[in-house]
């Protein structure tokens, strides 16, 4: 789960990390007043769950209070398309107003879980404002990394080595050490998956200030982090995806026309892949759970039929412990109930598959029962092509 | 022969008194696995469906001689359960639980370093089956048959799909290992390849991977230098968008396309692994590796399925 910059900064301040004076501006008048309070100039930052805001016009500096009010009005409600939002972009619903900070030097400081070594890794670079992947590529020598042993934690010595590597001013080393150790504590305490301060700036007066911050949290751990759960902003989330997750299923909306219903994440991905190999486009990833219970199948049909982009539904269930005859009965019931208006292709394999397919064929429902995975994908793609020809312009 | 589990395996189930644990303890026993008991703290001394229940893994081991544990414990307690089994000195832990916090697994991984004799498979996996001998997992036994192909996979149902495609061609499996879909898991693809390479009854390996991380690439690098047996591989998720988690916590393409299917497939091909483009051709591809002289026959047989 991602949180907004202003929320991350609140957490940072609560853990002793300095930020500029800043707060959300709820109106253009508030933006004007904040500019006055901060000495005339103001930085306005769109709060969306995606990076790359600066280049997309989501971060602006107002030179006067009037300009601050004007920028606020332009920015609020606009749709920002950044390198990370996808083509649909994100609507700006909150604007953070901050006091401009003079910068002598800018650093990157980040903590993340490196899955290939199974450890939390602390990374820092003297090229603040540049993405760490970019810095690693362009000047690998400028990025300092420390792998943290969870039994030991982040020690002040480890932080000091990193700080000296960055060429930090001697007077700042103590502040830096304390900050890095506290940030690691915050990372562990709150079950973070990413904590980035980029840039972390050194002011001409010699203070270290978090100018931007990004935090993400482990979804699996939210159950034990009630305070973090409260920070969720679901306004950009796709309603179908939220609904699926509430039902214990996993759905990701995509750009295509073939609605997929599959049991298990790997098989669900493979189904999308095969559709693509056959020349079609999946409308979604949907894992109804390994077992594919009748309830799950019913809910899944409802979710897929809500999506106007879906021209054909492809059901690919591998029946294991849940036998194919039970799955077939579930599909038939769910389809009768749903009154589906789109063609449905079903591929059932696994335990009792012959019986399952017989139930489907004898249901009297208009559905295509495919014998193989390949045939299912081919039929779904050809049916989609037919439907698109009949009603052109239905989808982009 | 087989790897990790076989006829002699003595399995306990941690969390046997829960709904899932009880169901699958039965299913494993029915398949022929020697399930010697269960562990649920506070319920020691009870007998559930003929399974003796113990308070601790240590007790269960000393009373039954168990050498493997299958874990069905809720996510927030699962890391503790793995740790308990590890410290008790058990040789094999298979953790089915989905949803364990990542930082819990960071600590588990670290603790495993102090117990080098202990192998952890999972979490968030379908478990292990050595067809015709034993299973420690949630997979359906009837789609498998004994034979020469080792399968290692991050995904459950896709492994069933692969096994069923093979079985339909009359090709059995030595052992199928579900290593799990989480970002941090115990056994890696590479560890599994090493086991299959050393197993005299495994003649070819099917490696199933997916987007995210670099477990498949690491395995491919290892295979290039150490594997004498043919390896086929499929990577799920070439149609997946970057930055979105595809069901499995670990199935996500990172910034700059890190861990994308295209990237992985390229690395695997470079290492000499036979990469299968279509998930409908897992079986026929492995058949060709086993019988390189009769590709047409095997392919035709596959299509008739």
C-alpha cells in the first residue's frame, strides 16, 4: 500500500526527521495565506500515488501569494499523467503547500527489502533528486549500499560509513547517524516495503531536511498496522479491484476485451499470456483463488460483467481438490443467475473433467466448452474479433 | 527415487487441528504419505481423526520420529511456527500459508543460516509431491504419475497444469516442488535444480517461473555451469503490466522493467535453457527434451489432448 507524500512526512517528523514547514492547502485562499506565512513564495505539490510528478506539472513554485492561489486552482482536479501512472493518469485531489528551502547539497536515502538476498537494504547517494536505479546505472560508484542483518539491525557505525562515503560534512555526521538509525526503526516498526527520502537536502545553514518522501507498506502486514491502514486513500483505486480484494480474490484491470476468470495466480498470468499469443488482449487478471469455490465463481462473473470493455469471458479452471463437476455446477448456477450477455468460453481440466464438461454441455446455456487450454484461448480470441466487428467502436 | 520426500518420509502437520490443516492431513495420508501426527500448542495429548496431537514440534519429533513438517498456521503466526520447527532440528519444512509479512520472512531467512541442515519450502506454495510415494502439500494427487521429470514452480495451479500435460502424454514426474509465490521464500529455483541434477531418477526438469525478482535468472546461471540434464522453462506474466502485483505478492515487475518476463526469458535462453513460449506447450516441450529424436510424434500427441 502506498501513502501520500504529506502522510509520509508526518511519519518522518514523528520520528525526528526534519521537513520544511508545510501543510495541505484545502483552497486557493489557504494557498495564498500559506505563501504569506512562509515569506511570499510557495511550493505546491500534487499528492498522487505515483512518482514522476515534477516533469508532469505536479510540482510548481509560486513566486507570490497571488500566483500560489492561481496555481492551486489550476492544479486541483487536474489529471496528471506521469511515467508511473499509466495513460489514464491520476486526478489531483490534495495539494501540499511547502515553504521553499535553499539547497546546498542533495542526497538520496532509501530503505527497501532486497528480495534476492532476503534482507533490508539501506542505499544512499550523493545525487539527490535522481532515481536510485538511474544513479546506479549512470554512476555506480556514487551509490552506497548496506545490507542489514535483522538480528543486528542498523548500527550507528553502519550509518557513519555510509555518511562518510557520501562525503557528508563532518558537522552533519552525528545528525545523519541518528536519523538513519531512526529510519530503520521506523521501517521495521511499521512493516514498510519502501522508504525513500529523495531528495534529502542539506541547507546552507547546515540542516538536513526531507524535501520529498515516499513510503509503501507490506500489504500482508497491514492487519497488524491499524494506524497505517487509516492512511489508505482508495480514491484512485479501481472499484472492481477493491471489491475483488474484499472477496479474497485478486483482480487487476487491463486494457483488453477478454475477461479472464482463472484459479491461481500463475495460471491466471499464463492465461493472459496465451490470449496475447493467440492475438487477443486480456481485459483483466483475475485469480479467484486456488480452490475456485462456487461463491468465488459467482462473484467473479458479477465483477467481469460490470466491466463494459469485456466482450468475451474466458474461464480457465484447473480443478484439483475442488473437482471439475463441482466447479461446473458452480459455473452453471452463477451464469444462470448473472444473465450474462457476453459469450463465455470455459475450459475445465483436472479431477473429474469429463463429468464437469458434460454438466456444462448439458446445461442448455450458450457457452463454448473447450477441450484444451490452447483451444480455449483461440476460441475466446476469435469470438472477440467477431463481436468487435459486429459493434465497432465499442472499445478503443 | 525422488527428492525431498519419498516413501520413508514421516510427516507432521503444524496446525492440524485447523480446518485446512485437518483436510490436507487427511488428503496426504490418503495419498500414502506417512502422516505421524500434528502440532497445535495447547492441544497436546488429543487425537484427531487418528492423528496424535502434540504441543510442540520437538515433542512430536521425539515421539514419532518425524523428519518433515507441513505448516498450515495463520499468517501472523506462521513465521513463529517455521522457527519452532527449524530450532527443533527438523530436516524439511513445507509452509503452505499465504500472507506472511515480508519482514517476518527476512528474520526466518536469517535464522535459516544458523540451521544449514534445515530446508524450507515456501511459504505461499502448493507443497511437494513425489508421485506414487508421498505428498506434503495441497495439490491433487491424481493428476500426477511417477516418472522422470522434475518440476519446480512458483505457482500452484500452473504446476498442476504442467503435471497434467505431462501425465496426458504418459510422462510422469519424479518430484514436483512448489517453491511459493512470495518475494522471500526458502528454497529457490536454483536449489531445486541442484536436487534434481543429483537425483538419478530425474532425467529432465521443467522450471516454471513468473515475473518479479531474479530467482529464475540465478537458477539459469547455475544451470549453465552445473546442469547436465535438460531444462525447459516457462515464465508467466509476459502480458502483465509493470508495477502491478499479479496475485502473488512476489509477482510484480519492478522499476525499469526489472523482473519482466521478456528479460527473464532472454537470460534463460542465454544460459541454454529451452524456453517455452506457450503455457499450452509445457508437456510437449519436455517430451521433446526427453526424446529428442521424435519431436513430431510427441508434438502430435500433445495436440490431440
